C-alpha cells in the first residue's frame, strides 16, 4: 500500500465537501464509527457536516474521502502534546465498529435500538480506561486490523512529520471512548516508528538522532539568529520536547531539561 499525491493508491475516493485548509499531519487518530458499514458511515458523517480521511470496513476494504494534507472534521474539541484542535494536525481513520454494548441479552450483549445481539466471541468485555462500567465492545476482525496496519505503515512512510498514533479517547477523554478497549492500540505503537497511545511522557515527542555530515548547531532559540550553545556530532541521540516551526526544542541528557533548539531537517526519528 502506498500514498501518491496525498491519496492511497488503488483506494476508491468519495470526496466530501466538509473539509478545511491545508495541514501538516502530526498524528494519526483512530476512531470507531459507532455504526454499521463503512459506506453507511461515510454517508451519515457527511450528512452531519463531518468528515474523516479514511473509512475501513470490517472486511478490510477502504474508502478515502479527504486528501491527507487537507483538514478533515473528525476530532472536535481536542488537545494532545501541546496541540489544540487536532483536526488541524492529524489524519483521522474511522473504523467500522459499533463500539459499546451495555445491555445483557441472555448470553450475549446489545444496546438500546440496535436490533441484534452479539455473542461472547464477538465482543471484548472490559471497563474503559477513562472510566465507566464494565460492558461489551464489538471486536475488530483481523482483516480490518491488517488493513489499518497497512494504512499506518503507508502514512508513516509518506509523512515523516507524523509523531504518534492516538485514539479519539486520548485527545478528547472527557467526551469520547473510541476506538475503545477492543482496539489493540499496542499493536500500532511501533509501526513505522510511530509511538503508540500513552507511550511518551508529556512534553516529549520521542527520541531522535542527528543526521548531518559535519556538526549540527544547538542554538538558544528557534532560529539562525540565536546564539550557538554547542555543536552536535552526527549520530547524537536526543529527545524532542516540542516543535516551533522548523525548529525543535531538545533534551540531550534524557532528564527533561531543555538544552536548546536544533533544525528539524537534520533529525531522524528512532523507535519508540
């Protein structure tokens, strides 16, 4: 699977009018649709004035509705790693899944108005880590998870600016529970170098390595006019604490102390 011209190659594109301006993708946000088919959710979300970049069906088929460098309206009020309003900083993936099932029905589970019962082998029974009662959550089929895995790898390869894979319940924990306990987030933690949900300390975007022929200037501020504090050799390991345009505030010792700024073009992300 490959990204070409900000679209997944060979994947049907069903354009939505509900888009914003250009974005630089920093995160991949996983959602569940809380509904039936992926195609049905494409239509339902469009009718509500919302959008997402991708929709993934239970059988692994994919629909794209927004180019990856265009803002989609999937996150709502949200924040993560110092970014507010994740619509402007992320690629949203809607995964066809009904989500929570909070009513027992014999040996199975359902919810009000659903009209069907899920058996024990079709659900995961758990409490959400953000709180709430123990209940069932629709399981994600393996074919669907493999498709999401391939998507994640393709996006990480195409957009090195992506720092992390998160859930809607990470970036809006007081209002959202998707993709829920049934989604195996750990499986996606290290794909393509992406860090998974909750694996980075706050104000820490991960470990990087200096990639430069000679030396990289560590400066006192985010720009070439600031004083050079030190010169970093090729292969120097450091942690990025935050971004400021093209510049990165870094920690050289791993102690959380801000040591200075380097230009982000000369850093390569290491594993989580």
